[in-house]
C-alpha cells in the first residue's frame, strides 16, 4: 500500500497521518513507510520524521516494532476477566473466585468506621504494621516502603506511569494476564512477550526482552494466569541473575494469589535490583469488590507511586483499609481462606484427572483456573461446547504475539459439583475428538 505523506515539519507530518488514521484511511496493522523513505520523499531531515512518528506513538496511534517497522495501532478493547451476565449457558470461563468462599464482612465492617480527615496518614497504621512483615517475606531489601492502591491493576498502571513514557517497552509473560496486557496497551507502552513454560517466565525470553531495551518487567511468581505455572527455585535464581545485569529496570512482581497459593514464593527481586515493586491484592481471597492491594517497593519507586496517587484518589478509603485489616487478622477468616485454598486446589486437580483419563492430559498448576491444551482448534471446541450448554474462554486473547502458539482453553471449574464436572469433562473430550461413543448429542467428528 502506497501512502503519500505530506508535511514539512514533524507536527505537520504527524497531523497528516493522524487525520488519515482517524478517518480510517489507515487501518490497524498498516505498515507506515520507513523513516528513510519518508525523509527522502519529502526532502526533510530523518530526525524530523522520527519526531513525527514519536508524536504518534505517544498518542497511542502507532506502534514501533523494531525491525517490524512502525504500524498503525489496534485500539480495539482488550478482553477482560468476568462472567457473562446475559448468557443462558453455564459459564466456566469467568476467572472468578467462588462467592461462597469469600468471607462475610458484615461483623468486621461494623468495627471499621471512624471519621478520617484530610492530612491524616494515607495508610492506616494498623494495616501498615500488619502488612510490613507479610510483604517483606523473602525480599533482600530492608528499606522498603508500603503503598495502598485500589487493586493490583491500579498499582501496575501507576507504577508504569511514574517510571515510563509512551512507547517505552515492557516485558510481559506470554501468555499474559488480561488486565496487565490491557494496562500496558492503554498506557501506550510496547508489550514485549516473554514465553512462559511449566516453571514460569523463561530465562532466554527475559534475556532477549532486556536486550531489546525493556524498561520494566512484570512477572507473576506463582499461580500465573492463565497457565497456573509457578516459578521454581532454580528458575527464580536464573531470572535474578539476568536481571542483576539491569539493576535500573523496574521489576514488578505481581503475587496476586498470595494467601491462596499452594506453591512456595520464589522471588525474582534480587539484592542488586534498584527499582522494584511487589504487589499483593486482596481480590482473590477477600473478593474482587475489596479493590485493595498493598505494594512494597524501594523508596524512589514508592515516592513516584505516591505522586501518581496525589492528583487522583490520593488514598484508598480508610474504612476499606480497616475492614481488610479486621478480616486478615481474624482467626476464623484466615481458617476460611486456608479452606478455600485447599478447595480450589482439590477441585482443579480432580477435574484435571478426569480430563487426563479421557485422553486430554492437563496439569492443575496453581490458581483459580485451568489451562487446557487441545489437539484441535479451540474455536471449534468452544462452539461445540456452546451447543452443549457451556460457555468457555479460548486461549488466544491471552497471547501477545502472532504465530502458532497452540490451541488452549482456560477454564474456571472449581465451583462445579461432581455431576457437572463429569458432564463437562465428557463434553470437552468429545468436542476435542478424543472421546468416542459418549452418547451425547451435538458432538463434532474430527
């Protein structure tokens, strides 16, 4: 496709291209001419074209992909977590915790309210005292600061905003947690994929991303969403060694499953890392509506994060902070959280055993979800399961890059009873073509 760009200054060139993008004359994915070609056609300095493309990148209109050139950005909405409210199908793709296992906050809420005025500490002193030891576990840094945000995604967005500029590169696990991917894309940053295997983020993938110039790395140390992978001790050690060569890259460790995790925590934050943050959200064990996360970070990062909070919410409600403290320090609540953790792990393992027995080998991993590899395209399996009454989530939206990354479903099955789990396992195996003679209608032959 030939693009006749006009303009003599960087602003004029950027304005011409912006108009074409806004009028859909240039569609997402369109490759723009090289800087050298535009400069030659217009008779301007190459730096003028570089500045024009930078303006467009900062506005989120184009993406610079290194050797892949500069392309018009896809501004389509990114898939998000959550159940489908308008479906009549049984939703096993929501990614939600079981509401029956979320602690009842009623009694604790009655003890959590008191007037709070401007100028008081932004972190409730009691929550800060409790959270300090919890957040410091395994960190090789004594001088850590705590910040409270409205959830993990809020923390990630503000951490990136205080450290990066538009078009800066961020290393993300591939496949990736949907919220992190959405945050990076809407912030105007470039997502650099780092493959994930059974032991978590890969060493070679991280090394390649750092060599490509990423300025931040987001890593899930355990219960990776969607795969359920957790870092082993050896893998974490190797990742820390790679990161030690880049001490000023911001390392964000999203330990989202924390109190529910069945895997030990092996941190990627090393002693030589100068910019780092560990985030722990309350949403999985106290419920998504808690909207509270605690971040431990180095002092400079904490100062930047605090400044990013100042023009907006400034602080998270002290009622919510004290409610969180009352719940996490209640012995009965903590016993309930532990019981929930056992339940999630047991139900996921049982369903994996059912699928494996039917010819679909699956590892349970850790977390709320299961990552199910398929021998056939996921789209056909999803459609067949819809005819059988199930709503599932395909794996494709979780991947960053193009190409063949395999066929997967991400399932949330921990709230199914035994009969429903058996029915789903039969239906899934039949839809994937590995179970014959199930006797259930609507099976697609492959």
